[in-house]
C-alpha cells in the first residue's frame, strides 16, 4: 500500500513537471513570439471617409470637404529633438494662422508616449485650396507626415438643421465606446448624423508594416482598405425643405410634412434654425452664449422635443374616445356658451354658444361645450386610454435621437407625478387639449396622418420598407365622421379655418389655440391675443391633410405665440400645399 502511494505521488509530481515544461516551451513561446512580432511589425489604422447624407432625390445635404491633415513623428520631446518640434510647429503656425504654435506643441505632448510608434496628429484639417500652394514646402520636411483629410460640410447651412444634425469632436466617453471614433475623432452629435453614426462613419482599414529597430519602415506586409461610401438616402425633399425655411424665416415654431400612407417625412423644420457648419470645428463661446440666451430656443429640436398643449387639434381624438366608449354617433349637446359644474363655470370660446351641436359641427366650429359634456360622461380614464392608443404620451418611434413623449394626463399619472387626486375640472380642461396635456408636433402630425389614412404609421427620415403600420380598431364610419368635421373646418362658411386657407387642393383641417398663460374660466371678457405681451400669447396650431378625397400628405404647423390657429398659420399651410403641387407630389 505504501509503495502504491509513493508511485502515485511520484506520478503526480512528474505530471506537474510535464505541464510546466509545456507551458514554458509551447504556450510561452507563442506569447513571446507575439510580443516579438509587435516589436517589429506595426499596425497603422486608416480612418474611413464619412458617408454622405442625401435627400430623397439623391441631392447631397451633408458632404465632406477635401483637404489635408498633418502629423509628426513620435518621440520628439527629448532635449535632442525638442527644437525640431518647435521649428515645425512654428512653421505651421506662420502659414496657417488658425493653428498656434503652443497649441500644436501641447497637442503633440498630450499624445506622445515612449510606447507610441505611429505618427501623432497635430492638425486635423487644412482645406485643399489653402494647403496645395504650400504642399512642396511642407512635403520636404522630415518628421512631418501629410495625409488626406476631410471635413464635414452642410451645403444648405440652416436649412433642415435639426433634422440633418451635425458632427463634432468626440470626447473621452465616445472614444471608449467606439473603435472607429478613436481614429476619426469625429462623431455625430445630433439629428441623423447621430442616429445613423455607426453607418455613416464606416469601418477602419489598416496597414501592417515591418519596421527595424529604429522604427524605420521596411515594407508593407498587409493592407485592408477602410469601408467608405456608407451613404444614407433620406425621405426629405431639400427643395421643399428650403421653401419652408424661406416662408417661416424669423418665426418660432415647427412645420412637418408627412406622407399619410407610409410615414415618410418630406420636410420637417424647427424654428429658429442655425447653421450646422459652426459646430463642426467647435463653436465659439460668444456664439454659444448668444444662441443659449435666445428666448426662442434655437438649440431645441421642437419637432420631437417641443412640448405644447395641443389645444383643439386633439378634439378628434377625444371624439373617438366618446364613440369608443358608448356615447354613440347620435350624441349631441346644446351649447349655450358655457356649462356650470358645481360652482365653477366652464366657457366655450364662442360666448353666445353654438346651439345644438353634434360631432361634425363640434369639430368644424371647435365647440368646447360638446367636449366638456362628453368628457364628463365617460371620464378621464377612458379618454386617456384612447389617446394613448392614438400615440399620445408615447414615442412615435421616429429615427431621431432623444424623442420626448409628452404628457397624456390621467388619475394615475397625477398621483405618480404629484401625489395628488384628480379633479373633475381637470377632465374638462383635458378634453379641449389644455391643462396638463402636452404633445410634440410630430405626435400631432402622426395623429393627423392616421385620421387621413386609417393606419398609424411610424414617421421616419430614412427610407425603410419595413416600417410598422398599425390598424387601430376604430370603425371606418367613425373615422368618416372625424374627416367630415375636418373638411367642414376648411370648406364651409362656419369652419374655423375656411377664411384662412387658400390653396389649389381641397383640404381637411383642424385649428387649435394653445394657451401659454392660464385664463380664469369666470373671466368672460378675455383679452385679445394682440393685446398680450408676445411671450404670453397663445401658440397657434393648424393641422391638415389633402387632397381630401384621396389623402396623400399631412401638413402640421405650430407657430409659437402666433395667437389664433388658422389666422396665424393658414398662409404657410396654403403655400406648402401649393409647393407640393408644383414639385409634382400632388397631381
């Protein structure tokens, strides 16, 4: 027994020795061989060229200007070579004033390392026009490497700024999250540039180069090209976008033009706009402060981040909730100009009232009392459920970053947000799109497109054949009631938009006036909009689709502090539909 134990022990020791010898002779050899390879083969990565963004007709709306970048040989900070570094930095600064000698040296030192073998970038971009006359001079300098470079350029400047977005310098977090960004130093910061950054930036290429002990290149032993030409084609028509920019210039607000059948957005603009080009190389502190202090908030993409009370443009959604929850198609009320709930009066916008009012009349003439009465019968919970189904309080799913959801108020929402009970007066306010209710213009555009087509699509800016389309369970005859009311809004003598829409195509429409400051319901004689301070005036909504008989496009306009709905926005809507005809979208 003892002999067996000794044999087992010796065998175990021998096994350990064999394993150790294997690790030293085989595995370690592989490891040190790889280290050796790294010592005499360097891998130089090549950044791809950023893809072009095009409009629906192939017109470039985000391109790359061509130029050169400058890099310096590493390890030039020792006492023997620091003078050469300073000489080259001074030469660059003398010929290209936007780059200072000190900044070049500081940038070089931050990147330099004893373990670094590739050249160090000190100038990202000098345009072809500026650099080419001096190419021979700089090409003769030892330790300086000249490389092709590109710089993002937006040929249409302010037009479509919030949609297209811009690129900017990547930060440390960006570098850690993305391998390509380490070498391009550029990343999409907003809009489509950010949403589709991973496609637009392409993939790295590289060269494996054999070097000697002095880090001198001997030969290229492997080469993989970077993947370029990662363009994206958008749904935008840049000519329509430019036209909207011209007619809305100087105002604050939003315009969205959407295909009601498939959700493609032909144009969308948030005003005021800004020139994306100022962000590419870094905006100045003065420009940043000026834009930041602008009360009209140019930085905000109001299409998806602007939150506004919907006012009366929500009334078709509330009416559908009535129909869905048992009030029936024959539901009607008598509007005397107000209702009394407890000891509180809730007034209609029309002091003398609308008389006997049904669904169609309530939409066409925007009768508030009709919606007060109906909301009291079915309650806020059912209204909120219907409006959520229609996309309010939810993301639209648009292919832009950081979309807001707005507020579709309910008892549960108020308890969660404020830990307070819901009051009946809040139900009444919600029924006409006031109170806590907040929406984005894109949500209203999507809702309008649904009323036109009967399909709730996902709005999008890049062509996509697999866009989700939801058929809700509203009866077609109920939708027809909504459409008829919207038709009469724009085409009958009593419609709230009739006098303000002048276009060559018959439209369906709904006006809305979204209060910015609260007006007490007991205040019978209200101030006129033009008597209020500008930033106290109501926001003006007009959401439309056309042609009425065969809907193709919706046009939604919100004019900030514009006053009454159609009177403030009818001109822009009419011009946009006429432009759609001119461009051949509506035959």
